C-alpha cells in the first residue's frame, strides 16, 4: 500500500523517475553541505590543536627554565654581608 499523497507510478515511469531525480538531488545537496561543514570544523579543530600545542610548549619551557634557575641558585654559595651600624655625627644619644 502506498502512502497518502505518494504519486502513483505511471506506466511510462515518468513520476517515479522525477521523484528519484529529486531525491537524488536532495541527497547530493545534503552530502555536499555536510562535507563543507565537516571541512570547516576540521580547520577549526586543527587551529585549536596548534594553539594548545604552542601553549603547552611555552609552559614546559617556563617550567624547565624555573628548574634550571633553582639549580643554579642552589649551586652558588650564599653571600652574607655583615655590616656594623655606623653612628652619624650629631645623632648619638638622641
């Protein structure tokens, strides 16, 4: 049984061929649109991955530099300056 509103096929196949062509055209348009959108989404994702990779590399570089600075600081001897207070003239006993 055919659905309501579905055109009845003609003996020469005219209605069916028109419907087939229309359905094929619609499917083609939808597939092309999906491919175009998928391509744009892929470009967005690739850009985001690139930006994330740059940030991670920058961060790791900062961590390595901080570690090297800490090691250099630990290797250097601590400098202690021992200064005795000096009295200025006219300030003694004020």
